[in-house]
């Protein structure tokens, strides 16, 4: 699991049957200092509450589909939660 | 499994139900000498690890779900041990 910032929304009217009703958001993965790292990806919003600008945490691979109400879906990144705070140890 | 050091925690109130009441720790990945490699992962704590400790990190979903006895949970990264010592031959 890693931190990410929601940067936008994605709308697709033609999609695989399993993606019907799945909210798609564009996210930028972040390092632990909340700096962008790597390419933006499209993630399914498993909590249906994330929106642009929010700090979230995401999971990749098979576990992304496990987060969805129907688990046999073609999803490879999912938003698992909205981050309220990241606390780091002093000096780390 | 990977070596990592607990460097912080992540607080989230709006989350997937499977993650309710789970402790999320921010872990820096380490090389065998204990130096940060630059990567990090957010992990669910299964052993009661504390800040600053070197831990054993599992990054595979089936095993993680088995350890937590939570079939179907979207959890992949789990702290499964606290490392006392690493020695290289």
C-alpha cells in the first residue's frame, strides 16, 4: 500500500462489464514525504468518498479487486482509504 | 519478505471496512545492512511493532490474508515479525 494524491476523475462510457458502476479516479503515487513519484494511474475508488485533491492510500495488483464489492473485476489499483494524517518519527 | 524500519504511522477514518481498527504503519525499506533503499510501504501491523523498530515485511496478499485470517480483505502488506539481528555471511 502506498500514499497517493487524487488528481482527477476518469469517465469511460464503454468499458468491460465488471467496471459498471465503478468510480474511477486519476491518482499520483507519492513517496512518504508526499512528493510525486512515478506515473499517474487510474484507480477504482473502493470507498466511494475520495475526491480530487485528497490524500489517499492505494493498493495495487490482485488486492485492488478484493477491495471492490464484486471481487472478480478488472481493477488493478484501488483507493482503500482517505488519509487524515501521516505522522513521522522525528529524524526519520 | 522484506526488511523495513517503522518510521511513522498513517491515520485514516474513512476506509475500506476490512481496514477498520487496523494499525497502519509507514515503513522504509532497508537493505541487509539496515540502510534505507529509498522505497517505502504502508503496512498493516500484525505483531505490535513500534516506532523505530526493524521489521519483517510481507508483501503478498494471499499470505497476508491468511495471517490475519481475513479472507477477502484487500490487504497485501503486513508486518509479520520484529527483527532482532541480521548477519551476512
